[in-house]
């Protein structure tokens, strides 16, 4: 029984048609019910007000470990992993995360599977089973997760900041856990980890500390009845929530400069102040106001000056790591090599800007402008997946009063200059912590953080030192931003002339092709524009690809001061390097989108190389290429897989080799040549009339293709470039071994790829159905039972319309050769399970896949992404989902068995596999053996490019001259 509905008017967006109700059950569980009759998926998120801050002394990571263990089984549903299997088989997904004071568990499923999924979910908070066998196996999974994170700079720097705080404060703790903290050390002290796990659950998981969000299709009364039935049995022990003892930093942790050595190339400054948490003043938004100004990128801003000096390539600012008792304000600055040499001047400029904000007073017009932007963003927010929405709301429920559960701190509405001044005063010289990261500090440190092994050295700094830095800083013209001309004032909706379901080819010329799709679904004042510049010269060599990359980065760089205002106002743009040229993307409010589009096109047409900016961007690109070797081994394996399969790709090593020799004059010569021949594939969608869309493209053609000396001319038929895919030989198994690029990484990885077919509706759905049915058994056997590694997944793969599946596993316990043998062993056991599937089980999986395909797009960007994939790939199967559903309805169980036997089954004569192994330093001896004796494989690939040249290629869907082969 519920205590009752609490009549609280929950603030929601004007465009939000969903219904909400807050209830509190008798056990004090607080619940938000969300009814959305239009949803295809239903979801739930349980936020438990207990996290890693509550870990017992000497059992670091116990809260996180409990998060792993809770989903295994329950007394009502005792079969291990049956919950995940049920979720997957009903088109859903499930996950959980542990933060400092919260643990969030969540899932979503197709609507028809929700009630049972909800019951299974509830049982974990009522009577979970945490078997001894599963406990030991899952400690290994936590350890594998930690191994994956050890070389992550973000995690290393976060833990270092925690390490340099009061030892008795919960903030100081290590939160992930590993084999040492959960097995070795407890055992040495005679402690049973499983016993402590159950004790931790029983003491801390009390209904009064829980907040539940339920997102369903039914009306509110039915959802309420369901919640009362399923969740009333959660125990309530009236547990008090953890109370943090104020700020975690003592005086010894303030006024410090910490030099530390990162894993990746690059230099970074993190300037951090302990502050009053914004949650106490969230309507005034002091941190939002200050973050807006300090991180601004327009003319006169701190970043604008640092960029002009060639010292910084990025800057962010705002509140972080906050709870009710403490918070930090962080400014993070990405430095150039030159900026690294001027650290003191940069800190000086930052404090000069803070002083400017203080001297200027708290400006009401800036607050009002920010408030207006936030209000528009909230009221015209895109719909997101029920799962993401439920998680977002559940995470706010403990911190905010019920009326603001949806809003949180996103709507600053009260102008409170005194509150903003209070936080501004906390950003003081006396209160600061500076963390300075650079590989230049290697060999100049004297301390090591214990959990991640980060080397560092601490220097105490004084207020007078920073004041000296301020005096010595360049005397630049810092000033507050100008009023934002991009703020949207016309939010009216244009009526589509006809309710078109799919994009239409609105306009075609020798220069471009325009696809158009008016918004008939979302009723939002937003638009989406994508323009692909197919330039035949852009990717014909490693040098050309690198220069194209620098060209796109320079364009973004040149536009930044102007277009940053658009981004603040909710109008986003990007210019990105693509397979055969580059792409321009704009998405956001349509009111002033054309102004920004014309500015972008004008910058392309009038492109000139600025020597100082070229040097900065070249340095950024160089570091990006150098840092490739620090990617996760599974990412490296996927890269090699793409390099082998995609004919029109250049290896990163070649790009890194040519980059140092490329100068500004090379780009100055290359850019006009690259643009000299181009074809524009365009897609415009949303709250834009067809005449406006045509006018936009006509304007672009006028700028780029018209006049006596046009920037561009049409591509010749022979020049349409595209990336073709290698066609692996039937009955062959290929093997490519590679040493991990980072010699300090213990993780190895395997990608086991099975190539199946070129885009075909019937084969597509057979492949998708196999992947759906095999996904959870793969995870359970290879991750949960065999504990090969935390990263274990089965995914579909699509290379330019060529379909297949890939097993991706990263491991410290086994090398790629052994992992590959375990994948094949799994497929052999899965074969018998596939034969044993009943017709009812088969139909249930088919129906789940149909429901997934019929799921409506939630927002304009999602819909546009789907249609753009068809346009860019040349397939133009805009009715793909409907056609594949029709194919699924005709499918019989034997069709799937035949498909498996022909394409997937180990040893099948039609089977085509590529295994890519990346060997970490734990398995270097296996690399030597596997390279010289590649057992089980038909062919070992020694040289990727010799192999690529020797193989046939699949045909393309994209034709020439902007036409399509249908």
C-alpha cells in the first residue's frame, strides 16, 4: 500500500505531454511515476543513497562490488543471469553505476515485457542471492575493470586529487576496488568478503534511502498499482544517509602546485577551489554564472586571449565532485607546448579574469541572458530514451525537492548577486589547488599515488607568488562577453506542406544533391543540416588525409569566437574529416541557423592559412596521432580490423610519419586543390520549409561554384571516391597478430569477426536475430563464468553495407590465441542450444526484434542520423525498418538454424572469419609463439596492405555523378 499520493506540482517542460505523480510507499520508498502512452520502451531506475563513501575501512570498492553482484540472481528467480537474459530477449538493456554517495540500477525493455522485468528487478532489493561461487568470479570482474582503468589519465588525476585530501574524509577513498582490496587483504586479516558484502547490503540498502523512477506506457493508476505490488516488500531500517564531515581539504592541501606525469602526450592545468555547494543555491546558479564567464570563448574572454597567445587549445569551468557538504570549482586548461612554458602567466591571467568579474559586479543582463537560454533549452528539450531519462531523474531525487525533480539546477531563475559574489570570493589565491600535468615532469617527481601509480611532486605556493604571476602576465584586453546575437527569439513551428514519412530528393544539380525531410514527428523549433563534401583529392595519400584533417580543425578554429555564441544559444556546428573529404553539420534552433551556415560556407570559400594557428593545430594533431598507442587494446584491435577490411584507409603510423614534414605552405597549396573538385551530398530536416532548404543549397552553390574563378568545380564521373570493403574468402579463417602499442599495458584483446553478407533485408534480420539470441549467452559464458575480461561483448558490424558480427574481448588473464579458442568453443556449445530453442522461444525473440525495429525515433537528431546513414552509404532504403519487419514476419526457426550452419558455425564451408589479436605485456611470449605458429587459422596476415591488394572488393551502393545504383 502507498502512504498516498502527495499532491506536488512537478515542474515540467511546456512541450512535455507525459504525466507525472509522486508517491511514497509504506516502507518510505519514494517513487516518481511517469506515464507516456507514446513510448515503445518502458524503464525503471532505482537510485540507492549509498555509494563508495560508505565502503568499510580496508574493503575499498565494496559498494561497487555489491553493484556488480546484485543482478546475478534472487530467491524468486534463482537461475544465475536469468534477469539479464530476460532483458536482452525482450529488446532491452540494463546497467548500473556506483558514485560516491549513490548507486544507480536501471533497465529498459519493450513495453510488452515490462511487468515481468520489473518484478525481476524488484527482487534484487528484496531477497537477492549472492552465491559464494559468483562472489569469487565477480571479484575478478571488478579487478579486470580496474585493470582497464589503470592507464586512464582522467581516473588517475581524479584519484590523485582525492589522495591529496584529509585521510579520514570519505573523499580520500579509492572507490573501484581490485583483487587486492576485495580478496588478498581481507583474507590476510581473516575477513570473509562475501560475509561483509551481505552485511553491507543488509545494513545500508534500506527503502528510506531509495528513490525509484518508473517510466511506462500505462496510466498513472496502473503504474502505481504495479509499484505497490512489486516494491512494498523492500525492508526499511530507517537508515540515516551518510553525513560527510564538511570540506575534504585541510590547509595543507590548499595553496599547492602539484606537478604530475600523465600517460598521454599533452599538457594540462587543473585549477581547483573548494567551494560552497551550488545545490544550496541552485535557483540562483552561482557556479553556472561563473562557469559561463570563465569558460567563455568569445572575444575578450580568458580563452580568447590564451588562444591568441598560442598557449591553450581548450578551457572548461564549472562545479564538480559535489554533494550537500562540499564541492569544488574546477578550471581545466589544455596547454600547447608554448603554453606549458608560460604556466605562471596563464595562472596569472586566470586570476586577472576572476578579478575582472569581481570588479565588474554581478551583471543582471548576463544572468537574464543565461536564464533565458536555460529556459528555452529546458522547455524545448529533445526526448531521450526512457532509460536515460529515468536515470537522470532518479539521480536528482535525493538532492532536490519533488517539484524540481525534473528541473534540477537547469533553470536558474532568481538573480542573487550576493550568492554569486560569495562563491566568487571562494575562487581566491588562498584557496587554490593547482594540478599541472606533463610528460616533461618524468624523472622530476618524488612521490607515487598508491592506487594508480601516478608520479607527482608537491610544491607549496603563496598568495604573494600568485600575485607576482598576475603582475607578470601579459596586459591583454580581457573583458566580459557581448550580448549574444544568436539567442533564439522565434520558436514558431512551420507546418509541413505534406506529411512525408521519408526524405525526398528535392533538388539535384551537377554540384549537389539535396535530400529534404520536414519535421512531422517532433513539433520542435529545431533543424538538422548535414553537407558531405566529396573531394577526390582529400584522401588519396597519407599527406592528403593529414592536411584535410588540419584543414577542418583550422576552419573550426577560425570560426570559434563567432560561433561560440551560437553554441551557447543552443545552435551547434561541426566540421569533421570524412572518408572522402569533410562534412559540415549544424543542429539546433532553426531561427538563426542559416546565419551560421552562411558564415561556415564563407570561411570555406575564403580559406587562408594563418601561420600561427597552423602551428598550434599541427601540434594538436601530432599529439592526437601519438596518443593513439594509449588507446585500450580492444580499440587497437578494432582499428586493425578496419584497416584490413576497408580499402581506402591509411594507417596512423604513416600519418604520424608524414605530419612533422608538413608546413603551412603545404596546406596553402593543398586546400585550393582539394576544393577544386567537389560534390555536395546534402540533407536538411526539421522545422524548415522546402523553399528555405532549396535556398540554402542554392546560396552554397553560388558561393562555391559560381563566378569567373570558382572555388569548386563539379567532380568528374571518374572522381567519386569511396571506401570499398575487402571480401574475405569463403571457408577461410584469417589471423592478424600485433603487439600492444603501449608496452606498459598488461591488457590483451581479441576481435573475432565473422563476415556474412552485403546489405540484404532477409540476411540482415537473420544476422540480427542471431546476435540478439547469442548476446547474453556470450556475456554470461565468457565474462561471468570464464571471467576472460570485463570488456566482453558480441556486436554487429557494418562496413559500408557489408554486414557481420564480432566478438570483442579484452583480458589480462588470457592471451588472444586462448581467447579465440574460447570464442569458438562457445559457438560450438551455442549450436546445440540454438537447436533446442522451442518455437515459442523463437517467436518471442522475433517479436522482440520487431518491437525494437518499430521503435519510434525520439528526436530530430536520431531520425536524421538514421536517414543520413542511408544517404551517405548510398543504400537509400528509407523504409528499411518496415521492410526488415516484413522479412522477420516470414522467418521460421529452421531459417535461422540454416543461416547459423552456413555462416556462423565453426568449420562451416561458407564461414569467413578474421581474428585480430593485440598482445599486452603479460602475453608477449604468446605473441612470439602465435606469430610463428598460427594454429587453427587458414592464413596469417603478415602485411595488411599486401593482403588488401590481393583480395577482391565488394561493390558499392553509391554510384557516380551523384546518382545511385538502385
